[in-house]
């Protein structure tokens, strides 16, 4: 099993009409065994910028700590929040610093830029940025997520959490209930809507994830 | 074959570990204490490479004590867990410690807590967790019988169920276990579960 698949992860970010959504699974595993079903993969950098980190959990935690620290320094010096484009460049640079001993993480960055225009991007573990206008995915389930997104995405959806949760309904792998933060310019707070429960896969009570085999 | 597991109950946290020190096929001793008492209200149950385990846990214990000496107040469980993770993460890409850790503690403000730490420095706060081959059995038993807010008696009953499973189903099951508890009165040894006792010393034979 590759080191990227050691802990298991699934991340998706999608752009809607003046909004974006970012979702992740919450399973923390050690290869086949499930350790926890409430592991956090999406972190808030500031009110209009979120980063999801897939891949090896320890590197995701270290990377988040480094990035949050760098952003706090930026806030102290510049007295403002970082734009998502700038932050993406920062993440890319930090990842490439470790080119020959990389962090085993694939970040998904989602935020509202100038004029509250939604911005999403992903990159590989050594910082190769991949900007997208519609959706980005990362993690062990990325292939399935690509398929689901391609078939179900429509531009300018009013609230793109619908699409995220609908996609999760059809996911079979390591999903334990997405943690979706729909972000609208007028309402930049995290919301976990009640009706999402009907769309979310019920958490499976299994300790060994043998769905791949 | 090292088994360490733990759970959080109503105002307390338990850590259970096997007590065999093994080198390949030889059992050096069956009463090795793998749960270190970090300070008055913290327990550190560790499993893994025995040299790393002893060196790393002692290092953490002394640094936790140093913080208390320097600052006059003890570390919270969360702070101690994050410090330990930081040490593991820093060493990871130089010379990693092959130690898996369950850190249990009691804080006055936040109550009992249990932290799971992989040898590659994955940190997560959990209600129940386990390491080693025994985890396949103890986690399943805990999944079935655990509920939040268990009393000490219920928790010890569950721990005994897990130990019975490990003893009966794991092929090279460790014979003895130690149970340690941490609650508002502090961290202390609760009980041993021994199925192999060291023989009492024979009286000296007269020549």
C-alpha cells in the first residue's frame, strides 16, 4: 500500500454561484483498520479561506501547523488576511521546499478572493498547482470522485453543498459523513444543515475497511 | 504482540497494557510496566520497540516535569499530547522513534481525555483506542460494549472482557496485564491481571 493510502482520505471542493463548498470524509484509518470517525481534514485559515489536506495524517497536521503559523505572521505584518491565490502560492512553495523528502499530502484550497469570487485549487505533494473553475478532488477516493463530479457538475449551482452531498451518497469507499462548509459571501460561517442527513451515507460500524478487496 | 488499549469513562480515563518484555521468541520478563505516570494527572501507555519506548517516554516525562518546574503550573493533557507529537514529528524524518502512545489525562477544566499517537506522529483525541495485534480484539469488544460516561466498575468489566478476548483469541497472547487509571484524585495503578506469576524464591538450601 502506498504511503498516501496509509490513513485514507477523500476531499472535494466545488464552485457554485458566488459560493464554494469543501467537503471531506472523517475517517482516520491505519491501512485497513479504522481508528476514528471524527478526524478533521479541513482547516480554516481565515473566514474566507479553507484548506483541506489529504494523504498522510501526520504530514497533514504538521503542514497545517506550519501554514497557519505563516498566515498568522502574514496577518501581523500586512494587517490583513491572505488572498486565496497568494495562499495557494505559499502552500506550493512550502511543499516544493521539501522536493526530495516531501510531505505526503495533497492539499485542496478553497476560498473567496477579490469581490468574493470563489477560488479553488489543488496540488500534488510537491506543489504543482492545479487551478480549476469547477471542482477539485484529492485523496484515495479521487478517481471515484472525479467520475461522480464530471457526471453531476453543473456550473452556477446555487448552493454547491447539494452536489457535494449527492456525490457522497454514491461513494462507497472510506466515507463517514462529510463535513461540508458551504460558504456564501453574505454568510461566511460554517453550517452543517440538518437535511444533509438524508443524503449522507450512514456511518458504517466496521473496523476493517475491506470494500476495496 | 504488544497490546495497549484505553478508554474514557465518567470522570476518569483508563489505560491497559500487557506486561511482557519480548525479544524474538524469548520472553525476558512478564512484569514490565509499559504505562508511565507522566505527572500527577497523566498516564502514558506506550508500545513498540523496547529501547525507543523506554528512552522516549522517559524523555517526555522529564520534559513535562521541567515545564512544571520552570513555569510553576503543570501542562494540560492536550499540551502534553501536542508536545509529544511535536517530538515524534521532528524525529520522524531524522531517526524515528517506533513507539505508539496512548496518553490519558485528567484536567480540572476539561475532565478526562485520551489521545492516540501513532509512531509517525498522527495525533487524535479519542474515546477508546488500541494498538498492536490485540487491538483487533479489544477495539471490537469496546465497539460493542462501550458507551460514554461509563462508571469505573463498568469500565473495568469491559477491560476484563477485552483481556479475556485477547488471551483466548490471540495466538501469542501476553499472559499478564496492568491497568492504570487517572481521575480527579490523580494517576495511579489500579490492578494487575496476571495469569503467570513469578515463582516465589526458594528457601536457601543448607550445604
